[in-house]
């Protein structure tokens, strides 16, 4: 299973074991359960938050590889949805749901479409220089009677 993980850094046997347990769909105890996967890999029960943080990139990479591996099944599901006759016992919504799930898998694995957002901003920074303020500027006071 280590071949499914990018070779950016060398993984320890415990890390490989953690990934194997974490992605083992046939084991409901450890699948997608970081605490149980850590225990099965030989880590302390309380270390799962640290292991998740350290293994973040490897988990994401493994998820991408898993999604890509299910793409052929998604393609077949879409073809079956288009060509198969409707079964009497199956609701129409279920067929549509399967079609959308297959389409979503293909979208996420990059086969169908990619959405990219390009955001450009122009930051304008302005500096306003004001004249120096004199401490003893004469002040004119309005005096309507012209008295002192």
C-alpha cells in the first residue's frame, strides 16, 4: 500500500500502517477513524491528533489516488444510467442519485471538469502629507461688537 503514497518523504512503518488502516473500507472499526487507526498501527490512543496533523498531506494524496482509482467505475455507472432500462422496483430518484454521484466522482478526480477561480486585486496605498501644524498660530475670534 505504500506505493499509493507520494514519495516526497520517507514514511515510517507505523505511518504506512496508519494509512492502510485509515483507508481500509473493509474494516468498519478503523476506516475513517483516526483514533482506531492509530491504535491498530501501534500509536498511543491519545496521539491521533498529532498523527493526523503530521500525515495531512499523505491523507490528501491517498484520497486523490483512491478517487482516481474509482473513476472507471464512475464512468461505467454513467454509461449504465444512460443506456439501462428503468427497473420497475427502483425509484427514478435513485437512478438520478447514482448518476450524480458518479458525475461528482469524475469531477473531483479531474476527469470531467475543473473549476478554477482567478482573483486579481489591485491594492492602492496612498500617503497623504499634511503641512506641519504650528503650535502658536494666531486665531481669529469673531467679535461682532469689535470690543476687546
